[in-house]
């Protein structure tokens, strides 16, 4: 029994270790995007909207299916309806033009029937089916647009987290150098070879770096929380990102050769088709008749509860036929709707031109920004190596007494400025590349 208990405890321990390691695993950008596709609530809402669009399309098609209704009513006449009868019908000798009021029927009337209606041709129904189909396509494109926006947000947050991670790495390195310098200055001060103000200057630098590190840590956690929210996972879940930034040296020509039919353009084009379909449906409903197959089968009951005898008799009733309906004049309501759609169509065409020109302009700006940032990254990388060399040489010279503390601090500031310039260039490069992918419809390649 003890052996079984030990094995059980070991098994539980292994599960806990496995769970902790799984929780602490590094998430790639691909994994973050894949998780968002499943758990992001905005995408779930848009998927439901797509399902709603499909149901609306089926609803429009269902109008072609025959409709059967059951009707029943009971009427008790407190006053039977009157009818005027010519006296000549009752008495041939009666003069023409004289009538007598008479009540017909019985007090109790019961009607029960089944009524069938089936459209044989209805331009409004066929137009509604076409409109619902195009609207469903538009909803699907809007889902792809929201999906693209989520990918863009997650990629942007992921890159920001990577940049902040690099900032922390630089700060840790600078903090080690500053603490090492502080120990040297304290030792020199004890040997009366350095002033107390020099020690205070280095202490101030260490304090500033420590404060900066805490601020960056806070920003890093905030970005990770925002990333978790966009992914649709719990804020309490542990999340680590890949610290190494993967550069994709995409040629500029590949973006220029990319088809300009982006999601925004496709949405406008689909909306244009939707407007034309609505206009065509309105025109058809104005000039074309509708033809329906109708039928009814039921019973009619007549009852009487007075003297000399009461009764309740039922008689069958049924018919089948076709019904033709042609619109003659509806007060120009349809024409007003057509005018509205025509104006919406003009706005749609203007938006198409506006977005096309705006996208071309933004693509050119992003291409230039990416090219400048790429050169800046290469230049600042060399500057960081040079600043490190200068800093190390200045430290050696300071130990040999040929360089002052001011020279060391200046070299340290130059190194930090080079690091910050490098990070800024990397940010500009990543943002320009991400913006290009979004503008050219290649945001999925971010994965």
C-alpha cells in the first residue's frame, strides 16, 4: 500500500511539473494568433454574424416554400344582417322599385379551414434571395476584416513586448556596468583617490537605471496583459514571448507587385453589388406582377338555438385558383427608395476611389519608412558596437588615471543613446513592415 501511495505521489508531482512547464512555455507569434482565432470574443461575435447572414439567406429562400395556415372563427350575431328584397320577387303583382328589409342567417356561425399560398412568380422574393446572398458575402468579408485587424493588433503588441524585452536586456547590462563602476568609485574614495561627489554621481546613475528598469517592467507586463486580452485568454495565465526578433527581408518589389484588391476594396465592391441588386429588385417590383397559387378547404357551421327546434349544421367549402397582383400606383414610395439607393451608389463609388488613392499613398509612405528604418537598424547596430568599445576603453583609461569620471559617464550615455536609437529604428521597421502587410492584404504572412 505504501508503494502504491509513493507511486501516486510521484505521478501527481510529475503532473504538476508538467503543468508548470506548460504554463511557462514560450509563445510564438503564430501560437498567439492561432489562440486568438479560437478564443477572441470579437471574432466569435463576427462568426455568429456570419451564421446570422446564412440564416437570413435561408429565410429568403423559404419564402418560395408553400405556406399553409389554419383559420377558425366563431361569430354570434346579436342582430342578424339585413338585406333588401324587391317586393316583386315575393309577389309578382307588387309594383317595381319597392323593397322590404329582411334578416337572413342564423345567430351562430362557425368557420374552420386550411389555406394554402404558394408563390409562382414574385419579383420581390427572388430579389430578396439575391440580396440576402450578397449580404452574406459582405458579412463574410467583414469577418475577414475583423480577423485581419485582430492579427494586426496581436502582431503589434507582440513586437512591442519584444522591444521592451530588449530594453530590459540593455538596462540590465548597463546596470551591471554602473554597479561595477560604483564599486570602483567607492574603493577609490576610500583610498582618497576619488571625490564623494563622484560616488554620488554614479549612485544617481544606478538609481536612475533601477527606476527605468521598474518602469519598463511595468510597461512590459501591461503589454503582455493586452496581448492576453486580444488572444482571449485569462489575464492570470503565464505568458512568455520569443525575445529574438525575426526579421523578414522582404523585397520592396514584392509589395509593389501585390494585387491592389485588398479587403477594403472587396468590401466596397460587394456593397456596390448589393446596392445594384436592391435597385433592380425595386424596379422589378414596380413594373412586374406577382402570381400566387391559392387554395382553401374547410367547413362552415350554422347554428340556431330557438324554437321550435335548435340545430348546428356544418357544410364543406373549398376552392383552388391563382391570384395575380399588379402594382399600379403606390404613392411614389418605390421611386423614393430607388433615389436613395442611387445616392448611396454614388457615395460607394466615391469611397472606392478615395480608398484606392489613400491605400496607394499609404503603401508608398510605408515603403519609404521601412527602407529608412532598415538602413537605420544597420547603422545603429554598428554604433552600439562602437559605443561598447569606447565605453570599455574609457573604463580602462579611468582605472589607469588617464580618463575622468565625466568621460566614463559620457561614454555610458553615448552607449545608452545608441541602444535607444537602435530600438527606435527596430520599432519603425517592424511597424512599417506590419503596416505594409495590412495595406497590401498580406497580414496573414505575419504568422
